[in-house]
C-alpha cells in the first residue's frame, strides 16, 4: 500500500467494519480479538468490542498493519513502517503464552487501543483463562434462562452446544 494517512485509515476502518460479525459465520478456523480504546472516554476510550477474522494470520495482519491507523496519526511513512515492523515482530512470537505477547504488544500501542484477548470461539466457550470466564459470566448474567445455576458455577463450565449460537450472538454486545 502506498503511503497516505487517509488511505491507510480508510482501509483499516473498512476491515474493522467487516470484522464485527458473529464468529460462527466465519467457520471453524475463525480467530478473534477483544480490544478497547485506550483514549479519553469522550472520544471512544474504554469502549470495547470483539472483531473476528477467517484465520489467525488474517487477525494478526490486521493488528500489525491496520488497527493502529484508526487511532494514531503518523507524521511520516517511516514512522508508520517502524511501528508496523515492531508490532509484526511481537505478533510473530509463538502464541503459547499469548498474554505475555499481548502485554508487549499493548505496551507499544498504549494510549491508542489495547487488546485484552485473542483466540478462537472455542476458547471463549471452554477455556478456564480469566477473560473467557468473564465473558461467559456476562453471558449467563444476561441470559433469560431461569433454570440456570449460579453464574459463578456456570462461567467455569463450557457453554453447552444448545446455547452456543446464543452465546456467540451475545458477543456483539460485550464491552459496549
């Protein structure tokens, strides 16, 4: 892509707009991220959302090449390319400890936006990491299921197959 602040931001905003989808619509290999604006609340800071992509590579490419241009103005192409390369280097690290990778990534983009989680829908459905449990807790707190057990018990358990579609649809409201 040739340098141009406006063109970069327009491309990033288009990709972002297309990523606010139900993850089930993208198939089994879909990867998502939950991020939020790390700016003043009057200009969108603190508001978070899930974004979903067809693959891990597509997500990581968006995070390293596009997302920052929505939040930051660059004085030059060189400034953009330097940050882009640093972000690519971080995201090319093995994701076995993705929270350590995210900590390093977030340090570079502090004051613009922060990525709290990345992974698959299956991880949100059944992982015992803190963030997926928090999302499941949100789902059960906002569920209309009167027969549910305590939210604390449910959020540690996998979302049952018969509630998975409802759960994935609920992700559109999480963080708003």
